[in-house]
């Protein structure tokens, strides 16, 4: 669901095909019939943006028919916990939970908490929304106060226990409702329910795969939550063959989340300090607030060790280990906010490193206009990409919105070293680090980013040398003494040395650390990323191991290295029953070995090694020592998986179907139309298409979605330049059903243009039976699809599909909704130049679009959320 | 003697290879093909085959069109209004109208007819240069969305994908008509063009019953799959088979592949995929069986394969004699002659 | 059949290329379609991977599956990139993009010189790499200063700059992201983002 695995991850898909050959049933649920559907046993059509309604329907089916894995659910989830009396559900408030504030578009989340415990702190949803707090802390939520002491009903009968709350919440997600919302015929839907539940028990597990088809929505985090709740109810987490698989799209996008180039995180998912963190203790207290259980408790050791790596000897207990040198965040500094700040003249310089936002980010025009209003831009890439040439060939040149002679942005386009011209690690989608050896030296001006970062740091430090300004202290105190190779000034830093420092050292002995378990908060250890500690255990680059799979066991522990601690299946304690015995012989993974007094098995146990199944910790225990023997979810403050999230999410403790920001239909489930906390940017340069109950939505009657093709890669910078890939998909096309083609007079292979309030994009028409209209509520809804790889440079070119999308985001993680919008499709080529601007003016006028359109995020309240001064 | 047609047990031995390795080939199981085209790219990277045109063909996801001098692997995509075995295409119950396949096929056919070389330039040149404006499937609608669609006009659907390649025939027409000895049978029983000998006469092009072998535009020499003669000589798999993510393309000893294919066919039949069949597996067929054979889910014509290929040398030695005369003529002339026209 | 099976079937210790080729000009190949027709160039033909000076273990740079690659180098040039059959993730297989890695790395589309576009210019000009680095460092220091924020309206310490931003990381190595984040953080730059948000 939300993944086109055969097309986007073909080599990973070999395992699906192998499972199918062994008798597994493959079901593909997707808005269109893809190459994945073609080899699946069952294809199930769904309207883009309605997956929570579908999953909610399956959850209801499970609960209504008592098909949950009851022993697992009772022991390992928070199903038995009681929720506070003042909690009100979407059932009570027509699509809102208790605590909603229409003025800020956020929730006061106190009432979502467990009975008998106090909410963690002054819980300011408005503040949390400004810097994507859930992404910092994870759904486990910093700040659960003594959750383990919450009242419970092990029989799961209490009307306010999570299990019953869940039942009530999803009661209206009936097969009839699923059909009305998703357009999926009931029989198809029920077939999925039957298959999913029939293959989830002691002997069987079901795996769930998703990709950005789930994340890129204004309610994206809750899509994942819905999938997780279902897999938990069916006992499919932490067990072999089960799980929720996020298939990620770039070679090291997982790595760049773990070791983040993200504004609100430090390495290892440590929260970037905010303005309230006056000192290190305040930061630690904030991360821990009451969360006395699990590995998250040891954040002090993780943070201090990071600071020791950052600042070396300059980080001392006396100066708070240099915590005060870190910058503080106090709001949204995400990429889309930053681009708008560029347009507003607040940003001088911009580095774009191996990314192509002029094509790959939503609302491409916004991206290009932002870049056109900088002092300078540095683009580092293998090839000349659209982001580097916006001043010369962007679509805005033709419309006169960017004039090269009046565009002041200074552009440096620097050739990057390729993956074979440097050494280092990528982290792939299942958290495995794999080391690449350097095959050849880069030639010409091609250099690694390591070289670039190292020398930029060196040159900046040179320029600030001798400064007495306080602000320059962290730069001058930075531990920038990496091992280098080569002669002279322009040496190459050693990636091996960087990886060693990421792994961390015992500073008293100088030894590399074996794992994060040895990290200390007293400054005696250094570690660049605590979850990666162990990658250099025993002085061996574990990520470089390449023992053939034919020479080792089913979990291939000696190929690469998987964080944390080379575990291949997270939370695998749950593969055994509460007494520590495998749920079944067929599905055994780790188990308690009473003779050894330790957990053992095929994988590295994700649990304190010698904590027995029946262990009950003393009341004053903290951290890992506070885990009970049946608390498999070791990062959670209560050791349990959360069916109901009392904290950590901004848009509700339970997933709820909301219509996409732009939708042709009224939400059939609730009065509340869209996600009431979604992040909108009401500005004239970011218009929204109207959605019911707003007027004007009929101007954009079709559902628009976009995705990848196998033959190209993301924004095309690594594929549209290659003849062998370009010839396989040489042109931008738009897929339409025969029904829509008839309705709009579209001819196969003819030209058409797709129109939204942001842009018109021209594409060749491909009429195909693979898309079919759906009946949603009482009307027929058409969906159109385009691949988003095209731009204006390269061997093959085409309009930028992401120009069609506006910027609206999930409030939890600030990911934009670029998997669904509304549009019109018209035959023939699009107008060009000034005529294009005239067309867009015309459709915006026809739909009555103003800066307030789409920003009244609380349907019943009508408060617009626009930017000041706009 | 059946050296020119019918079953032939020892194809390499028949071509003069003593103590040769077993005959090898491809078994392409199209029922697991995901149409990723890794085979096309891996082949081109290994064999340095040039890019083959940047035209959107409208033939589903196929923009290669057909096998040729610059496409030694070709993945065909077939959209059909029928189902495979117990597969559920999911369209039942949706408010669909009639299938669009006839119209889309018609649009593609119209382009092919308008093309100067009747489609043999597929995937190589823009097609056609002055194509007529595509016709819409119906009148532009002024009705509300969905009003024009009836309920459940189409329900059955499947999307077939298949990677095609040179068949390395037991009796290879191309080889039999080659007057220069450029084409030869290797010790593995495969058929390879030797570029250092080929003079571009093009006889092989018309000698191939599958329309596989083709002359390259810039030098006129014949080109096709070599079954990675250099790789298999060193114990490596051919590039396409090695890359294939789902093992749709399987390389190995032909005898073993045939057994494997028989087992797979039986398995699919047991699973209710009655339409599964093998193509090129039978040593009694018109070319004595193929070195590269296929498991298909429909009639071969559906995939663009001839239903009953015959080696054009069935009535040899007349053709052989003619080929010999042609070779002599070339030598006399002292220049390479280029036969006008396309691949067919 | 995997490579290993295939090797096993012919005897792993004797590469097929070592097999004798018999050019029987008379008798065995009377029609001259096999051994007799083989050109010298095609006798004992070896794959170019066999003559590589070295093979580097690598990982595909496209999606996040993490398929292992073997990079064959001869005379300091990459001559072939293909899947590594030892990998438990990919078992030697590559998709079309991974299979095009050789073209990605060695193709003429690769940039190899710094290009510079001055303000208001309509064309690229060339710029020395080291000079570019010096210029960028100057600009970073200036932009940092220009966008510096010491405290917010309530007097709380911000200690940061909003003068410069960065985007990228999903295609970079962990070690590279580590240095970038470390450097930018020390400089007080906070608008550091990558594809993981997109």
C-alpha cells in the first residue's frame, strides 16, 4: 500500500516474487494498476488519499470479529491502559478530538493522556507544531510521566481502556463506508480483510510495505500509525515475515535521517536544542520528562558523547560540554519554510548538495523563485541539473518571471565525485550500513562532499582565527582534526576516520567502543551518533564486511552492519511469548534460554540480554533496568507498543480519515473535512485549489497523483542524462482512463495539459485500462497520474510535474502533500509565455481562489490561517 | 542427415566443435517478469550497444519497439482485457465504460502505417515524422464527470511483460545464409556475429524467421545478441540474466533449462494458469528448437513472436547456393554492398 | 541458474575460456558454420572483467535497497559495474538504473570543471576549484554574519544564523552528512535539510 515496489525497488521485489513462488499471497492496493499489480495475486483499487479509511476498515473488521492476536495485544501493547475521562473522540466531536484550538490549528493534548497519570509538562501543541516535535522525539513522545503506573484493565473490557476506545473510534469504518470513501468495492475490501487476518497468527505473519505513497500526505504520519496499529493487533511486529516496511528512495536517505541533515535533529534522533533549553540539564530533563523506562532514558550519555566528538577537549563538564555553543531553534526551519524565506529576502546563501529541488520538490516554481532571490547558490552534483540552471532555462524565463539580466544570484556549480570515486557508507532502507571502497580517484574538479565540507570548515576557521567574538567560539573549538590523505593543503579527509569517530571512543583508553551501551554522561566517551556505535566494534569496520550469503545463516549477520547493534529485526523480543518461548516453531526468531540465563536466537535479541521474561523491576529503577521482562518495545517509556498514542502526535492519538487538502469530495465520515492541524502556508505565491465545503472545487474535478517510473530516478538528475535510461522512458506522459479520455476528448499519444492553481503541465496522453474511475460516495471520481522525473535539461525533457503541487504539510513531520491534489485535464498543448499566466489567472478566478482558500483548516470554525501581511 | 532442419542433439558438434561444453541458452519465464528493463540496460552496458532512439511509442511502457541492431533485448508490454489464472485484477464493481485497448492499439497502428519503414524504425527514429493528429476516443464531454461511464463496462484486465531476445536457433536461418562466415555457431551452441568479418550484406536479416538480426545504421554490419559469448566463455552469466531482478531470465545448460521449464509449466497449470505454454522449447518445431525459449501466458503473436517460425533454409540447399554466389559477387566487386531497406 | 551453480556445472577450477577450440576445417564442420568460421579475434575471447587490475566492492547509488556492486578497474578507468552475487540483499542483481551505473560514472554528461555564473550573467564561465572554495568561504562568513540572531524578542538565546541554508544528504555518505551537520551546526546554521523531509 502506498508503494509501487516492483517499479521503485525492483531488486528488493525479488524477495516478494520468491515468497510468492513459495505460496505467499501478494496483494497490491494502489490508485492505479502498476507493474507491481501486474504480478500480484490481487490488485485492489483505491482513491489516492483515502488509505486511513481503508485501514480503519480493516481494523474494525479485526476488532468486530475478534480476529486480533489477543495474547500479543494484551501483553505487548497498551490495549489495557485506561484513557482519561475527559478524552473525547472524533465520534463525539464529528472529526475532532478533545482539546482543539481553532485559532492555532493545534490541540491541547492533556485529555489524551492515561488515567491516573499527569500529563508530562506544559503541553503546548502550538509550540510543538512549529518545530515538528514529533519528528524529534518520535511517537514514543518525550515526556511520558510514569506511564507504567497508568491504570489498566487486563480484560480489555473497561469502556475507557485503549482497546475499547479503538473499537469505538473505528466503529463507523464499515465496509460500506470504505466503499463510499475509497471507491473500493466492498467485496474487494473484504477479500483483503480475510486474507490479512487469515495469515496473521502464531504460525503465520503478514508483511506490510509502504513508501512515499503513504508519507507524502497532509495526514501522512497517521497513515503509518494506522498500518502499525493493524500489524500490532495481528501480532505482526517484531516477528519474522511480519513488520511494516518503509521502502525509502535514495541510496542513503535512511542515513541522512539517522545522521541528519535536518533542522530539528542532531545525530541519532537527538532533539535539536530549542530556546527553552538554557543548559544541558534543561535539555536532558525535557527529553526525559518522567520517561524513566527504556533506552531513551540514557539521552544524557548520548548527547554528552556527541558534544565530546564535536568539540573534543574543549567540551568539559565545566562548560556544559559546549552545549551552549549549539544554535537554538524556535520555529519552522524546514526546507519549504526556508524557500519562502528566500522569496521574502531573508536568506543570503544556499547549498544544494546532490539534490534537485527545482524538479524534485513540491511547487517547483516556488523553489526556482526562491533561488532567484539569493546572493549566492552552491550546487554540487554529478551533472548539470535544473537547480543549477534555473537562471537560464527555468519555465519562469519564458513567462518573464525570472529575467537573467536582472537576477543577481551568483551560482557555483561544482562537480561531485561519484559513488565509486570516494569511500564511505550508505545506510539502506533496512538500516544497514554498507561500506564502499574507492575504485578510482576522481578526476578534474570532481571532489567528494567530505572534501568539500572539510575544506569549507578549514577555510572558515582560517577566516575567523583569532576572533574573540562569542559566536565564533564553537567554530574555532570544533574538533576538525580528521586524518587526511595526500600532500599539501588540499588533502582528502579520511572517511574511515570519520566513521571511527561516529562509532565513538573510550577517551580514557583511546579504544573504539563496542556499542552504545558503554556511553557515559561524564565526558569520558565520545560518539558521533549513538545508534551507529558498534559499527567499528573490535577495531573492525563492520560495515565493510562482505561474507557471501551462501556462507552464512538466514539473517546474514556478517554482511554489512545494521543499527542498532547489528539487529536485523527490531523489537524481536515480541517474536517470543511473554514467557520467552517462540510463538511457534515455524516463526521462531529469538527466545529465552533458561540454561544460559540469556536471550538467544537467529537474530541479535533486541532486549537487555540477561533480563528474564518474568522480571519485574524495582520501583526506583530507571532506563533499561526499568524494563519488565515482557516489555519488548524498549524505546517506549512504558515498554509497550502504542495502539493509542497518548503523546507524541499533534493531530490525534488515533488515525482518522481526513480528506486531502485538495479533494473533489466532501469527507463522508465527519463534518471535519481535512486534517485540522495540517500546516498551511496561506500566501499569494502558494494558492490552493478549493475543496468542499468551499466553493469552486468543480474547476479541478480530478484527483492528481504522481510517482516514479522504474526507468528514471527521482528528479532525473541521475537518469535523464543517461542514454540507456532516457530511451526507455523518453517523454513526459499523463495516464488517463478510457473513460476520462472520452469525457475530456483526450487522444492516445496526443498532447494534453494538466492544470492546477499553481501551474499547467503539458504531457503526452497515454490512455490505459490500468486506470479506472471509482465511485466515491454518489459520484464518479477520475484519477490521473504522471511520472515526476522530467525537467528542462538532459537528453529527454518535459514540464516539471511537481510544479502542479502546492505546499501543505503534515503537522508532525513537515512532509508535504505531493501524492494527491486536484486538477483539470485539457486536450492540446498548454499555452506558453504570458498566455500561460493568463490561463492560471483565469482558472484561479473561475474557482474563486484567494489567499484564504484552503486555509480554513477547521471546517466548523472558518478561521483562515494565512501569513501576516499577505 | 538433419543438419538443416528438425531435431539436432549436438548442435555444437555438428558445427565442428569437438569436446565442446554443453549447449547453453535462456529460459525466459515471462510469468515473473516485472518489466523493469534491467536486461535491456545491462546488455547495452556490457556490449556497448548504442542508444536506440528517444521516441514515445505509446505501446504501453514499451519504448524500444522491437529487437534490432541497437536493441538486443526488448521487453514487450501487453495490456489485455482478460485475466491470468486466479489473479484478481480488481476492476469488478467499478463504474467503468468499455476498454480503451482497441482505440489505443488503433492509434499505435495508425502511426506504424504512417511510418516510412512500416515500423521497422520503432524505437530508433521519431515515428512518424509528420504523424496525423491523434484522434480522440470520443466526443469531448460537457457532462458531469462520470456521466458518460456505464457501470462495469470492463472488468477483466492483465498486463503481460516479456523480455525477448535472439533465439539462438538449432537451425539458424541467419547463419545458414551468411555468405562470409561472419555468423558462426560457437562451442556453446549459440550463434554469434563476428564484426571483424561481417561485410553488411544483410542476407541474415531476411534469413531470420523471428526478425531479430538487424544491420546497424552507421556501418551496416549485422548485430544481435551474442549470448555474451565473451562472458560465458569465462564462466559468467550473460549480462541480462545476471541483472534480472526476479530471475525471469534464466541462463544455463539447455537440457536443464528445458526440464526446469517443464516443471514451472506444470506448476502454473496446477495453479490454474491454464494458458501458460512454452515457446521455442520443442526440438521438433520449425527451427529445431530455440536456444532461448520462453514461458508465455498467451499466443506468441500477442508478444510479437511468430506462431510457427520456420528456418528459411528448409528448402536449402538452393538458398545456400545463392548465398555463396552472393559472397563471390561481393569479393569481385571489392566493396561492401548495402542492401536498401529496413529489417524486414 | 546462479553464477555459482553454473561454475559448478563446468568445474569451477577450469574457466571455460581454457577449453580447447578445434578448428576442424574438414570433416567436422563441412558447412563452415562453426569452428571453421571462427575468426582469430573470437577464439578464446575473454570478458573485459577478466583483465581488470582490481575490483572494488561498492553499493548502488540510486534507490535505498542497497544492492552490492562490483566495480572493475583497468588502467585507472572503470570498465564495468555489475551486481555482487555475494550480497544477501541483491544476490548480484541490478535494476535498469543500477545496470546503468557505468554510464552514470563514465558518461560524457559528467561535470568535471567548476562552472560559475556571476550576478546578472547570461552564461557560465570557468572558475578555478580552489578559487571557488575561497570565494564560497568568504560568502559563508558574510552570510552567516548578515543573518545572525543572538536573542529572540523575549531575550532568550538563539545563537544562530538564518543567512545560509542547505539542502541535500540523501545521496551522500553518512560520513559526509556527519561533517556537514557538524560544521553547519558549529556555524550556527539551522536551515539544514534533505530529501528525507520530502
